[in-house]
C-alpha cells in the first residue's frame, strides 16, 4: 500500500476563495482523521470518520469548514471562504480499530491563504 | 480541558546523552492507548512507540522507551544515547474509546528537541 495520500502538497490561495483538500486513506482502515497543525496549537483534531460516517466534528473551527467521506477510499476537507488565519498544515491520518495500531499520516497539505 | 499535555515547548540535549520528554493525559476510558510520534523538519509524522493502558511492562523500541506511570497519568518518552538525527518535534497522542464505541486519537502540542553536538 502507498500509505495515506494527500493532495495537494502545497496550496496558496487568496482570501475568500474556496479550498478543497483531499485524502486517500490506507485500504482497509476504518478510521480517518483530519488534523490541523499550527505553531500555537500543535495538532488539533478537526473531525474524524468511522466507516465513512462523521463521528465527531467538534474540532471544526467554524461553519466555513466542512468535511466529507463519500466512500472508504476518499475524503475531502473544504474551507469556504478561506481566511488568512486558516493558513496551516493539514494532515489526514487513517488507522485500523484493531488493538494498538497507530494512526498513519499523510504528508500533509501546507495551506497558505494570502 | 486538554486531554494530552506536553509542558516542554523546547528541550536541548547533548549528543549521546539521554533525554526525557514529558506527557500527561486525562481520560475516563479504562482501555486507552498512548503513542509517541516524531516530526522532523521535513514534516512527516513518524510513529515511534505505543503503550496500552493494560500493558504491564513499559514499552521499548530500540533507543526509545516509554516511562508509563498509570497512577500519575504520565507517559514520558525516554530517548537514550541521543543522536543529531533525533532533533525534531515530538508529539504524544492518546487513543480513547468514547460512548458508542468510537475511538478518538488526540495529540499534545509537541516538544521541540534539539540535540547539541
């Protein structure tokens, strides 16, 4: 398996534009997590899915953020409209429920909103 | 309230010395798991070590060991014989099972470790 795949790796957009981040989890993993990393807050959990169903979105900062998982192999995180304070690295991670299996991370998307 | 607390924003250690990175956690789940990840300057998240709440022995993986003190709710990472390549951000994370049986993984704010030659 190629691991968790995120795209794009880097995104620069203007304030007010819509941004869509994409994630392909590891096949067979039943959990998918979206995290946001900033210097001030570290790794914040935004939302996570189990078997494609959103379980907890309490970490989503505002209504401008939304996430979907239409099938087991694809998820998106959308920001509309984007603001400069959304600039961060966004990570997607997946894991299997079994035992102590760790979460496997994608390479992250570095988002810059100017 | 923070579920995972890492109180050391930054640490320095001399090459070849041991260093302990602190992590405390809070959960009411009796069956939880604790993880440590390393994030070098290149940005990827690298899994280092895992400790289950029922594990009797402290976890070890090569030069990494986890000093698990359940009563104190602490899970400190010990790196022995530090190397220059250990310079990175280190994150403590916890997996807990919530109502409904769903498993959530949350992270601390991280500790930046710098190894000095």
